[in-house]
C-alpha cells in the first residue's frame, strides 16, 4: 500500500497533484488534518505512478489507496451504520467506475473539447518541449483503455453519466450530506472530488440536470474552502496555484448555482483556493527542492532525447542495391591491385 522513500519526514501530509485533487483536499479539511498541496508539472512521478499521491513522512501512498489511508488516520465514517457503510461503498464504486470512465472520455474522447480545452490546459502545465507531444501521447493511452472497455461512443458516455448522476442526486435528495448525518463523510469528499473535475467537461450537461448536486458543491466550497482563510493557514498550505483551477473549480460552480445553505454543525474554517502565496509561503524543504530538481532534469533529458530522435528520423541514408554495392567494391579492389603492381 505504501512506498518507502529516503526523504526527510515532513511536519505534515503532502498531497502531490497534477489536476486538482478536490476529493482528497476536501477530506483533509473535513477532518482537520494538516497538509501541504504540491502542484506538479507532470501527471505522474517517476516509478511511483499516476498523481495524485500522498506523502506521509517516508511513505508514499498511491492514488487508489489515499482515501483508505486517510480513513485510518482520521475516520470520518466511524459513526455510520452497517446500511450506511454499504451505501457508501456502492456510491464509491459508482464514482470510481462509471463516472471515472465518463470523465476520462470527456478529457480525451470528445474531439472538439480535446482541441479546445484539454490539449491547451495540459500544454500549459507540462514544460516545453514535452508539452509538444505528451498531450497526444496521454490521449492515445487513454483512448486505448476506453476502447478496450467499450466506452468510446458519445451517446454511451452520456447515458452512463446521466444514470450515475441520477443515482447520486437521489441519494443526496435535499439533505446537506449524502448519508444524512450532521457532518460530512468520505463519500461526500469522493463525490465532491468528481463533480468539481467534471464541471467544465462535456458531461457537465448531464450534471446540471440535477441542481441539488450543484448546491452540494457550493455548500462544501463555502463552508470548507472559502471561510476564514487566515485561520486555515496553519492547516493547509500550497506551493503555487494549480493551473487547472481556473476552468475546473469554484468559478464554474458559483456561476451554476443554486446558492449554498449554511451549515448548522461545527465546521473547520477553510483557506480559499485563490489565497495568495504571501500569507502561507514557507521555505521549501529539502524533499520539495529535490522533487523540483528531478522534474527539471527529467524535462531536459526527455527533451534532448525527443529532439535527437526527431533529427535521426529526418536523416535519410541512401544505399545502392546489393549487387551494385558488391560490384562497386570489387572494382575498387581491382583498382588497388593494379596500382600495387
């Protein structure tokens, strides 16, 4: 579940992310776990796999295990009944499968959206020259997986998304939280994480058919990400603004409405995602500096390899046919023999 690293133990959890990992951030804020968000220029880190990942001291937790790991550190689900736990597991599977497929198709499968949004967004984050070909490579890999799972047609994706959003909407109803308690649980964070990423994607059309899901996002935005930013500085810090946030975040959900309802339960005040670096910026730790150095070195090496490959592919070597080449070599040998005589 964890990978052990030879880095110094930081004083807080470190969330490594490419696109905003809204679900993990929400759960960290729900439970009051101190953390630092490290926005990265690449979708994966070395041999450790796809982002997001969570660093806890010398342990690196992969994407698929993050929520279970956080539940062990601070369990927001401990008050759930057996029936509620079963419902949470079913909804979590829905988000991880049907809605994740629909989201991946929205990123890469919709041609118009890919060239208008996805390619430009990814290209802004990934450094040059890798941004010249990595978006194409990422799309190719994603489409291969989607086609193997028979999820490549727009009408199929829209049906999947509509059915899944209807299920989430019915589960939420008019409640503040999906399972109806007085405080949020892990399934609230997981659903919020997906909805925030889908806000500016083609499947947003299906999501807007259910206003209570938009209200749900606005509740979490207002009560856990935008209230009392000064007090939240000791709970959440970040290295820089995430470049995807302008299109996949609070600006979109605020436009869609409806307005959030205030929470009556005690909550943790939160730090705005747009908070300027002046109030929270700290000197980088050694592991953060090492991470940046490795990312820069990787970009330089990959760029040199790509350019070299391109040059070699552009050079054409012309040889005579085998018979002509043998005849040419024979005649040369005869010339040398005559000269020696």
